[in-house]
């Protein structure tokens, strides 16, 4: 079985992405990061869910991005509530986060002998994040093939971003078609200590809108439930 | 004063690189990594030397690359002694290391509002490392400008690799011309617990050959002294 490294946060997108990688015949090596995110419940859920959704292995890399600051997800800036504006780069943007995450995925892929990396970025719902666009993914792949032993020796890497042009509703529909159990996903940026989702942050709103647009019921629990 | 992030290991190359950045008028923000390297004395030296060589600030990021394995510098593989072969990729190569380091530099640069990143890679002496070549640096820069808020908003990053085409002797000569005190540098991959350099590993041999080729005496202490 061919191996692929799958960036995995425990969220709806990366869980769907892992289902797609497995459906394409890959053994999925799930990679998560303990990067000082405020929503560490995300990481606990990822550890719990990874084996349940079929990861061949799950590695959590400790990397302290709080020192760098600059984001509401890692620094002392309030997570915004309310309607996303859509075009501005949000304060929840973490500088160079996907670049850093993909770089580790590349290192692990090289050690595993894997030529494929999956990332669940999405250009439509997250248009404000520069590192979620197809041109970024393409540029990272070109760089990766110049950075590595495998690339230099003619075994090029492919960075797969299968969700990049899908709406949240389409992602959910595709995941359900592949048998994803969305109870085993977590999206909220600002959950309660008990792990209930707030229902108000950008991530919750996009998720809820996705389920609504797909005419499905979100199976997870919210504060307002 | 314009800010630049300078990747800084405490070694000869990155110390010279910092002197070049400062000579070009930048305030140098030194960035080091605690990545599970066997030669942690390198990091202690970097903390001690950074203020002495004029860093405006020094950040050490903890990032555990040992979990990934695959290199003599982080895993349980012997550090080779003897004559470097020159053309093979050595076992001291750490998968995707420079990609990972530059990604963090990019994140910190974005937070600092810096548009310049310096890295002391060298294509001549380390021809076996794919991520020390000019084509890699160029590809990283292109990717960086698609990955970031600043890049998207028309404030492009420049990745400076001023040593890339210099021999070790030329690096030393340039550093001495800029007033670098090479006692405040450390190169050995496998130092004694007291911090003496082994004189036998690839890094020591390249350093000693550089000083010899430049007709200079290396001011640091070796086991055989």
C-alpha cells in the first residue's frame, strides 16, 4: 500500500481529506501539531479520533508558535464572533502556518518514503487566508521537489488539496458518500472547557452553514443546543 | 532600521551571514531551533553568542524533529568520521530541515513586519544537501510570496543567501573583513561534553580546511590541541 502523509487537525475538512486519501488507496499517516493553539481540545479530539477514522499512524509534533505571536489563535487577541466579512485576512490567520505544517509533512514523507501529501485547505470558504489558495499549493510543490533528496533523485512529491475548490456543503456531501462520521470531527475555535462548540466563531458558522446548505443535520453538540 | 530575520545556529556560516546582514544596514533578528539535535552544545553557544555578535533579538523555537527520524544529527545513526565523499547526500542530512527553518523565519518575519530573511547556506562545501542550492532558495522565495499576507498585499519577501557561492575560505575572509570574532562560533557535529570540537566530523574538517585555505588559524579549541 502506498503511503501518504495527511495533515490532520481533527476537523471536518482534514477528516474528509483523510477519507479521500484512503479512498484513493493510500495508507494515511496523520500529522497533527501542538502549536500553542487556544483550542487544545482540538488536539485531544484528534488523538482520540485518528485511529477511529483509519489512520495507519498518528504523529503529533510539538512546535511552539506562541512565541511568534500575531494571531488570535495563538496570541492574546480575541477570537471574533459574528458574521465573517469574507474578503479581509482574518485575525485568526496564523502567519505561515500552512507553510510550516507542509514543511513538516514533507520531512516526514521523506523519512517514510511517501511521495504524496494531502492537505484539506479550501479556497472558497477561507478566501482570506493566502496559504489556502491553489497557487500557493502549486508553489509549495515546486519548492518541495527542489528541497529534498527524493525530489532531486527524480521521485517527485505531489501535494494533494482535494477540497480546494469545494464548498463546505460539497465537502460534507463527499465525506458522507465516503462514510465519514462527522460526530468524529471538531471545528470550533473557541470551545467551552467541556468541549461544546460555541456556534458563533467563523469556523462554527461555516460548518453550520455547510450542513444547512447540504440539507443535513450537524451531529455534534453546540452550547445553544 | 529595517528588520531582517537571520537563521542562526551559532556556527561559522550563520554568524558570518549575520555580520553581512548587519553590514547591509539591517537590525538582525536571530532565529535558532531546538530540534533535537545531538549537538545541543551548539544551542547553548548560540544563546551565549547571539547578543555578543549584535543580534537585536534572539528567538529559540522548540520543535521536535527526532520523532521524524531519518538523520544522523537527530536519530540513532553514527555521525560519520573521515573524508567526505562530496557527491552523495550525507547521513547528516535532516529531511526538509531548511524548508522547516525558513518557514518559521517567514512566520516571524511576517509578525515583525520584516521583508528580508537571511540564511547562511552554501552550495559549494555542502553540495550533497539539496536544500542548500540556489534553485531551492529561489523556489522558496516564490512560494513565500504566495503564502503570506505581506506577499499577497505587494510587499514581497527576499530570501538572502549571501554565502551560497562562496568557498569556506572566502566566507572566513569575508567574515574577518567585517570584524567577526570566530572564537564566538561553533561548528562540530559531535563535540565532547566539555564543548571541545572533535576535529574529525564533516563540519570540523570543512571548517579546518577553510581556515587552512585562507591561511588563517582557527581560534577555537579541538580535542587534539
